[in-house]
C-alpha cells in the first residue's frame, strides 16, 4: 500500500524553484533510493515531508487515513512515525551514546511524562539491541562527540531505529565512510526496510547498487526517471543531465 | 534497604549530597558563631549578608538551569525575584502598619471604626506618594497566606504568558535576551511611577520587622531567615539537580545544543522551554521573597535591567551548566562586590591618581567577565572538573 504520497509539490526560494511539481509515492514496506546531482532538491524534498519547509503548492498525504502532513508541526510529524537522518550528522555530542538513544526511544514525549520517566528493563534491552545493530555496543557509555564520523552516522541511524518510525528518511548516510563502513550501512538500511519504508538519498552509485532497490532520479526539483538502477542509468536523459555531467 | 537507597536520586548524584553536606556545615557554623543563637563572633548584619547571599545563590541556580542547561539566555529573571519581594513586602508593610495604627488609635476614648483604621493605614503607607487610597493590588495584603501564594503565582503566570508568546513565535538567541530585558525594564519603569500602587521609587521599607514578632531581636530574626534561606537553597538545589538529571536533563540539554534536531525526534520544544522558564521564574520569586525581608527594603531600582545582567555574569564566572558553579559564582562575586563597593577594599594610591574601589569595582568585574569568557569558558566550577579528572 501507499504510505506516503507527494503530489504536485513546488517550492521556491526567492523566486528560484528548488522543487518543481514533484510527485513521488512510497509504499510500506519499501526501500527507495533517491539520486540526483547536487542542488537537485533531494534535501529540500525531505525538508518538506518533515515539516521544516512549507511548499507553495501541492499535497503531502500520509498513512491509511490520507492525512495531510502540511498542517502539522515538526514534532507532530515525527510522532506520526517519520524519522529523519540529516545530511550532516547531528547527534547530541555532549551526551553519551546511550543517552542519545534513550532520548530517541519510542516513549511519551510530553514534559511531565519525561520528567517522571524511569528507566525500564525493556528500554535498556532495546538500547542494547540497537547498539548491537549499529556496532556501537562498546561505545554506549562514551560521549557522542568523541565518535568517528562514520560512527556518528550510525548513531544517528540508531536514533532513527529507536524511534521505530514507519518511514525513515536518510540523507547521504555514507558520506565520509570507508568502504567497509559503507557495506555495513547498506546492510543496516536493507534490514530496516524489511518492515518499514526507507528512503535513502545517496550520490555514490556503488552504494545505491548494493541497496538493490527502486531508484528515483531527481533533477531540478522534479522526477526525471524512476525504476531499477539499470533502467535509469540506461535512460538517455539521465545520462545527459547527470551521469554525463559527472563524467565530464 | 541498601537496595532501596541505591535506587534513590541522591545516590546516583553524589555531587548533590556533597553540596547539601557543605551547605549544612556552613549553616551550622554560622549559627554557632552568630549573635542570635551562638557565641556572637559574627555580627547580625553579616548574618543578613550571608542569608541574602544564599538567596542570590538560589536565583543563580535557577538562572543556570534556564541558561546553562536549557540555553535560554534570560536577562529578565531578576524581575521575578523582585516580584517575589514585593509580594511578601506588601504583607509585611501592611500588617506592621496595621499593628502600629491599631495601638495608637486604641488610646482614643471612642473605639475606631474599621473604616477609620483602614484610612489610617492607607495614610501611613501611601502618604509618601500623596495618596491614602488602597490600590486594587493591595486587596489581599492583609492575608499572609494569599501574599505567599502570590510569591509563587505572579512570577509563574508572568513567565507562563511571556514565555508562551515568545517561544511560540520561536524567538531565540539574542532576540529573546533583548525581549526579556524589555520585560524587566518595563516592569521597573512601571514601578517607578508614583501611581503604580507600590509607592513608586520609595518602594516598600521596614521589611526587616516581622509583624507579630516585635519583641524578638533582629539577631534572632536574622538567623531564622538565614536558616530559611539555606533550607530553600537546599531544596531548590535538589529539585533542579533532579530536573536536569535523567531523561528530562537529556532533552533540556539537547534543546540547548540543537533545538531543531530535538523537534525531529518528536519533542515539542516549546513546551519544554516554557516548563523550564516558568519553573525557574517561580523559584526566583521564592528567592526574592526570602531576600527582601533580610534587606529590609525593596524599590524599583532592584529590578533594573542591569540586575539580571549581573545574574548572568555570576553564572558565567561560576561556570554554566553545573549547579555548584552557579552557587560559587553568585556567592563569590556578590560577596566580593559588597566588599569592594562597601569600602572594604583599601584604595590604591598611585600618586597621580587614587583607585577607589567603589568606582573601579565594576571595571574589574567587567574585565573578569571578559577574561572568563575568553580563557575559562567553564568558569570557576570548571576548575573542579579539571581537578577531579586529574585524579
Ligand atoms: N533555505 C533555502 N534557501 C534558499 N535556497 C535553498 C534553501 N534550501 C535549498 N535551497 C536551494 O535549493 C536547491 C536544492 O537544494 P538541496 O535540496 O539542498 O539539494 P540537494 O540536497 O539535492 O543537493 C539548491 O539550489 C539550494 O541552493
Ligand atoms: Mg542535500
């Protein structure tokens, strides 16, 4: 079924159309890669879904009841079950890996509930489980600020998993990672996508190939092509605007 | 039994225990050395200075929570402190004046009517601003319980409304600081007016005299207030240490470091800011209500914008983001300040120019602030971290 439906969305910054009549549908479960040259509007697309940027026109519908996300605040959208990893890894560097994960766990989010919150065995077990998954078991008690760049990326993915969202938006997860780390990351994302929708923005073709999923090519704010990686990379318009430019 | 204790909050936060122990020892020491309850080595006026300092430490930890932990640089928290002082001051002044008036009218042959008594009290209190009518805000001044409620409710409600408007519009950073300065400036300018109902620039005075305890000497009253202030600081410290520990502390510090990111985790950032802002405002009000009976007088100059800026300076010098740092900063700087400005520090004669500390203290404080900000961003409290880590 369709979990997220973006249709006819446009947004301009000072007259510049960053997103132009964009329509994308994401199913559940599904793994989807979004590729496109720099400035194609990939990050802005995620900004719109998560409520950071309001589109000038178009619809963003969510879930079985087709509720519109456009009227909701960032925190409400997150509570609807949409989690996001940012292009630049943003974890809370002053706090430990465990605290970062604990804050993200799916629990009541109101101030009173949080103030009276007591640690539970389930919560601790869930944190261990996620730490295992993202390979940070040994680092749970360390400050997130001292982690390597790749580990911070994983921690942020772990924070996403802890939220247990229905849709994960992952912006350039492999940036700054070694080859081995990249392979671990693709495995992580593919496992996550078995039970939910995952949208991954990535530049690296090898990475996308390993994800082995449907690919959407964005260009100048709209969809240029959609299909398997082989299908889109053999598309002449895609070769012209994207691959061609990269080779040049 | 042992298990029950290991699960308590204090066990998991030994620094709270250390602080409470140190405060307890200090309090005991001062009491034993005081004139009121002890051997009389410490003068009553110095006991009052120490008691007031404890109240300043209490508002400083509130400031540390709102700024150091939650990242809201409020430059208006002294307004809440002042409101707490005015609220208790109204009862103190009313009840004491009533006592005096009733005694003097009792000497008349015809018993005075309630109206006569009320008029006489009004005359006594508002004569200085050319009025004798009781303004509406004095409606509950005859009730200690209600005025005590106002110590908490008025700062709380003001903070709630102000914070709701500001945070909802996502005013942050320096703009929020300016807005809080405007709030405290507006309040102080309003109170300076003679028709504000709070005696204009005369403020409220004679607050050191506690109605009903006319026969008790100040040496005793000073110790009672000193102990009360110490208790309030202890409770406030434990409360705030609890709030900024655990998951609440995690979220609050996360808001300080990257509030946009916290929103994407599903937390409603504005509610958290409002909670912290209001809670610290209430504690500031309580600190003020304990401070001014020891000071004896409150006037609108007390809540001038500069007072709230000093508060931020104390916390910065003491070390933001650690409660004991705020206590050290407030105690150290405010005591040093009264020593310098009170003529305690000897003037320095340079031959061509005499450095008078009463004039130059502010310059010294300013330089210290700049030096701390540039070279010791963790403040005096940061030294502790350094020493503990070295072991
Ligand atoms: N807040 C903004 N203000 C102005 N221009 C923006 C803003 N956000 C994005 N843009 C512009 O929109 C275009 C798309 O940006 P982005 O979505 O970040 O691209 P991508 O992530 O695909 O590299 C770029 O030209 C960028 O400069
Ligand atoms: Mg981008």
